[in-house]
C-alpha cells in the first residue's frame, strides 16, 4: 500500500499508524522495518527522506487491539480526510478472543478516535471476499448480509471465547491450549457459515464499521499472492496464504487435497489489491457505502486442477532439494473429500510416529532417524494444512466484481494507467511460471532445507 502511494504521489500528507510504544518507536519501525523492505528498492530514497524531514510522511504509534493511540500522534487526527485500514490478524488459527479485538473492533476504534479529533473521513476498509456468504454460485459485492451476522454479537462472541479459554486452561496441558482453542474457533465459525475465525471476524468488523461510518468503501480481495508488476513481478515477502500448500505438494507431503479439480481457486496479485485501495481512496463513493471485490474468478477463472498442473510443471523443472542436494520428484495430486484427505495425512503421521517409536527399541542409523523425524513433522504440518485450507479448496463460487470495474471506468485514464487492478489481464501461466512459483521456490530454499520423504 505504502509503496503504491509513494510511487503515484498526489497526497498532501500520509499519517502511518504503526504498533509501537511511542512516536519514536513508530518512526524507527517505519524507517528500519517498513521502508527497508525490498518493495521500496526502486523508489528515490532521497525523495522519501525529504518527505520524512518535512513531515509529509509521518509515523504515529498505536495499538488497535486495545484502542491505545499515542497522544502525541493525535495532533494529526483532525486533518485526516481518508483512511485506508489494512491492519488485521490474517491467521486462520488464532483463538477467537485474541482475533476479535483487532479484526472486528479495531476499525471502529480507529474511526471513533478520528471522530473525537474532529475528522469525518472516507474509510477504505480492507476486508476479505470470504466475509460474504460463499455458499452461492456467484457472490455479489452488494448482496445481502451474510445470514450468520444477524446473530453475531461481539460481546457475546468474546464471552463464549473466554469461557473456552478458561475451560481449556483448566483441563489441558499448556502445550495443547492454542490448538484446542483454534479447533473450537474453527468449528464455531463453520457452524455460523464462515470457513474460519478470520473470515467471521472480518465480516463482523465490516458490519460494525458500516453501522457507524458515514462514507465507507469495503475492499474485498480474495487470495492475495505475489506481485504482477510492482515493485517487480513475483515480489513476495514470506510464505503466506496458499504457498504452504504449494510447498507441501512440491515436497511430496501433500498427496490428497479436499475439493474437486474443477473447483475455482481465486487468486489476485498483491499490487492489484494495493492499486484498488489507492484508487478507492482517490475516488470516494457517491453513496454512503460501496463494496468492491478484487477477485479473478468471475472473468478470469483458474481451477484447482489447473493450478495443480502449473505447480507440477514448474517443480518438475525446478524441484525442491533435500539436504544432500538430491531433487524431490513431485507426484500427482488427487482431489478427494475432506475426511478422506485427513485420513490420508493422519495415517502418514501415525506411521511416521510408529517408526520413530520403533527406533527407541532397536537403535536406527542417524540418517534414518533424521528422515523419520522430518517425515513426522511434514505429515503433522500437512494434516494441519488440510484442516485449515480444506474449507477454501472445497469452495466453488465465483466473486462478481462489477463494482470494481465501475470504479475503474470512473477513473481518469491517467490514473487508471497508474493504478491497474483489472484481474482479467492476468495470464495465469506466465504469472505462475515466471513470477509466483519461482518466488515461492526461492523463499523456501532460503529459509530451510526441504523435508525429505
């Protein structure tokens, strides 16, 4: 977002809210962590330093979990005319009582702080397409609220989550707390009609914000992956979203995936999402509320089977490698129902555990023991991933993006060229083979040796 804003310019002042103890800490984080990112490598450093010096780029401290905002930074609040809010916990496994304060209550806390200071901003809120009701063939941007929202009260939800924590902490060893709380949260969300607590809390955040805000744009991206063009093709920081599944398949840990080969998988490049956010900020809605989906499935569909074929083609040419340098030969991926996929991964985990236990009776060669441990870790990771990502790979809906297209059509042609976010322009084979998969491969090999089979 910030790289896009600095690249296109046209703003008087950008106030950046960062989690820190005070204003000095926020500025330090901005300079040493944010602006040090490779994303800014092609921008003029002298210009950025000049903006910092003259106060055109300002870092202020805050924590939307608690609503704490640094008093010194609040001098800027009265001048804010546009907010782009993209702070969130994106974990699919965070306990519900830890994720509601930031994802659901955080946007409203920020809005109320700005109002208290005298601002009435256009609020651009980055949510997720999966906050909507995805149990329909085509998910409209302006469709009715998710049916689960009517019964979703933030205080009652927090009370339920806290009661879970009290029970789990009283009955289970501390090593099992996080996993058990994540399991309870996931079941709670799925029973209410969302794939996980992330989507549920983002949906609740949308509702609370739009009940209070006078001018709001909800930006709903789907699965955000590496850049299409800016700051460079394939730009990616960290293994995120769908990438753990890609690597598990490439490492031969994932052999069975929930869903069907013809199910749609909706991927969007990160720079198109950032462009859409800046465009939405520059062109406020005429009505009180506007929702735009940054999604590819309605006009540029990609299926799970096609994605699997692209992954297989790439990693057959450029395989992951074991510690000894030997290549890991990628296999075939079978699409099955979630219960069968879980049985397959849990069986592998059980076999690896049994083999490791057998090694305590009859000592094994060190290399064999290391291999068994790696197999056990990989099987456990894949089991966890199937539980987390299964609700997404089993979806087969398309996300309508006509509001996003209307925004693009209303833009000045020069702005439209600076801020392209038309997902129909993505050529999937080129994007995956030349950009995204090589980036994932580099990160995986740089971070740690690949697991052996």
